[in-house]
C-alpha cells in the first residue's frame, strides 16, 4: 500500500487513495457498478475484461489508446497482452479494493474498445 510521507496538505502515514477520498466500495456498491459494465467480471478485489483483436498490432494500438485516459485519471490498469488479446484489470491498490475510480476507468475503456469494433470476450484466466 502506498503511503504519503510528505507534509503540508497530506497526513503522514495515511494511504494515498484514502487521503484523496477514494474509499473501497461495499459489496452492494460493487454489484451495482458491475451492472453498468458490459462484459466485465469480478475477481476478488479486481474487475477485468479481456478484449480480442484482429492481431497483435491491433492489440498494441488498443493499449496505446488507454494511456492518455489512464494518465489523465492518474489511475493505471494492469494490462496483459497475449498476441491478439488484451486483458484489462482494475483495482485501487492504495485503497485495498475496488473504488469508484476503477469503474470510471472501466467505463472509459469500453468506448475505446467499441470504436475498434471489438467485443469483450471476458475469457477466464
């Protein structure tokens, strides 16, 4: 868990996600948020979706298109590329679970994939 050790506006030793107001969602809140996503699944304290593309180049293109929104949100997905498949996993490590930030980024990923005419496959690992 990342801790803020600075002074000033931050509290020493407070997990950074909690200092930013990102609290873990309850099981009911997670279930409600999952209903708003297309093809995503939950795996413990993570949500994930696997997208299948035409080839490796298309997979890498998709990953490159995720960089700007992830940077803008200061929230970075775990990404795994396996030739023509990309698995996107989201969790808020500092909060120790799923937060609203994870679901917001998942909703940002969906139209990027849709623009590439990709349907999520949510393959099991």
